[in-house]
């Protein structure tokens, strides 16, 4: 049983085509997911308006200088 060069060439083309399509679909899924997440972050609103995290006051250099005197 012999395998012709044409058959090997056809198999190689089929493998390269399959891998190329798989890579293209993977890139498309990643890009679509990134766009979807970005859209969700833009429209995201806090569920409870009063549930914003409290920011603790920090001392400025001027306040520290007055306290040290």
C-alpha cells in the first residue's frame, strides 16, 4: 500500500485549514467576550444607592503639621 504525495498534500491542507478555523473562532469568542464584559461594566449601577463604600478621611500634610505643633 503506497501513499501518494497528493494524498499527503490533501491531508496537510485539511489539517492547516481545521487549525486555522479553530484559531479564528477562538479569537472571535475572546473578542466577543471582552466587548460584552466592557458593555456590562459601562451600564453597571450599584444595586443599593446607599451601599457605596465609605471613604475614610486621610490626614493631609498641613493637618499633621498643625497636630505636631
